[in-house]
C-alpha cells in the first residue's frame, strides 16, 4: 500500500511540476539529508553486562523531504510536505531497509484561507508549537484538525481543534475500537514591540480509551487494567525577548493536570495526573559570538504519589524542544531504541539540568558550538524509588538491576557541534556528545551470581549530516 501510494504521489509531482510552469505561485522546497550515526554504550552487549562491553551501533540513514506550496492569492494557499525516502543502511549493522512503512509519509497537508476581518483558517494536517514546546508541540504529522487565528494590534489569538490518535489497532472485537483523542487549545500572543513576545496557552484533552504519555503511565495497559477515559488539561506561559540587540531571554513555565478513569486498580478506579516544566535561557551575543546559560526542570513521579494513584505527566505531545546532544536531544536515529528512554530525545520527565554553552561564527560559512551540561533526576531513581534503571525504559524493564535504592546523579555531558556551508545549497553539520553517567546508572553485574557493582561508564554519540536544500 505504501509503495503504491509513493508511486501515485510521484506521478502527482510530475503533473504538478508541468502545471507549475504556468503557475508562478506554486513553489517547491526540498531537503535531502544523509546522516551517519555512531552510538556507543546506550546499552550493553548481550552476555557481557559490564562497563567494558558497551553496545556500538553505527549506520547511515537518509531522507528526502519535499514541500509544495500553491498560493492562489494572498488569502488562499495549500501546503503539502511528504517524506518520500526514509532508508537505513550500513555495513556495521548489515542491513538495508525502507522505513517509510513505519513512519509518517505525509507530515503536512493543509489548506489555509483568510476571510477579511474574521480571521485565517488552517484545515488539515499541520504543525503546532506552543511556547518553547515543552508541554505541547508536534511537527511529525500527528495533528489533524482546524485552527482559527486573528490579530488585533499587538494581540494575536488562535483557537484549535485536533484529532490526535485513533485506537483502531485495538481491533474490531474490542469495545474501544475506533475511539480516539480530541484536543481543544487556545493560544494568545502579545507582542508589545518587535523585541518582546509573551505567549499564554492552554487546552483540554479527552483521551477515550487512552492515557497521556509518561514512563509510569505507559505500563498501565500491561498491568491488566482496563483503559476507560482520561480528562487532561494543560496551560503555560512563555516569553522571548531581545535587550539592546545583544541579550536574548527566553523561557516557559507549563503544567499538565487532570484525571484518568480505569478499572481493576488495586486502590480505586481513579488516578490523579499532575506535572510541570520550567525552562529558562539567557545569552549574550554579537556578530561573532554567542555565550549563554540554560536551565530545564521537569517534575517526576514519587513512590508516595504512585501508591495513591497520583501520576506525573509533563506534556501532551513534545517533539520540538532540544537541550543537549544526548540529554533531551529532541531526536534519535531511525534505528535508535533509546528514543523511549528516561531523559533522552524528546523526554524532559524527571529531568533537571543546567547548560553553559557558546557558539562562534568565524566566517559566514562556518559556525562552531559547544556546551557543558550538569544533570540530575528531579526525583530519585532506584530500587525503592518510583523509577526503574534509566536504561530499562528502552532496553526492557528488569534487564538491569539498579545498585542503589535511591540515586539522583544523572551525570555530566559535553557537546560539540559545527555547521559548514560547502557550497550554495549544500552543507555539512556535526553533532557529537559524551555523557559521563552518574551513580544512578550503576547496576548489578552477574545478577544471581557474584552480584558485582558495575558502573555504566560514558555514553557517546556522533551524528554527521550532509544536507542538500533547494
């Protein structure tokens, strides 16, 4: 089905391209990205569970993304963005597969039109980022719905409704078949001048036969509990500003709250949901250099809370926030399982971190950046804590037995990156990082045998990108 759809889309491109010769308002924008990934010690080699036997994965992936925009007038346009190629290949992993059968082929597909005095309407599959993106952001094509927006002087308002997911995968025999999730959201943008912007946002999410995402709530379906419904609200305030053309300030405070109704709970059929995030960033810059300090804090679960059916949730959907190259990196390779891990990729749950960073641009074509990050878990992880070993959230619960009953030391991370324009339209980027893991990663070696105390050791990643844009 995906192959046939790809062929159909390719044929459509040919037709549109011919028509574009006669239609100056049709534009094509594309990006072809080839990435070389090298990751070490996100997991251990089988049968060698000690710090000297970290698992190495190295491979390439590639993606061709095409965006077509047709503007009939300043009041009407249609946009579609499609990922045509998502391949993974590499000698070390010894495979070559096509991943678009598992991903989203169409990332954007919406119609946008403006009615004078009434506002602008956007209908279809569309990206949304509220604030800095900690509590609500999606650019992967999961939001299908309608948005209305208008502006009066310095005040802009938008109202949104989306379908978020569908439970058809549960099967026709299930009472939850075809139940889905509804999202209503309101966004207020205040721009008193061009140097300052304040955002206020909030919304309500109705999960029918579903739950919001968190590491502990995610395992409820496997505990013999029936999913009935969850009512969840979210709200936040964000700011971005420029002072004297050399100091940039930005931040967000957001929260999630609500309840989940389930059956077969051991201590009642209703669970309380709460959680919050705080992000602050200040940087000084000129034409050559930027130096800054960042801070992120996400709440976490406690044993006393879980024992009382009180669960922590930090976001509705989040794929835009980036803090480090490993910790809260916002991205993982197509074959990287650690994307579901505590503190990695899009995850800020139970994370508290401080970052000192700089970026220097010695030439127009070259930019170099580096960062040092100190991080800890907001709430402890360990044998007597609410969280399992951090790696178990993507390697499998129970794979690693934690050495300590309670630990908060996540570790130190050092990042290095650069961007270089090889020629017009072609650039190379590097993103590398090493995480010197703290004692919260320590585990029991040879469980049931010698029960040795093992330190996890450093985790590192190197991501090379060759990017062609047109």
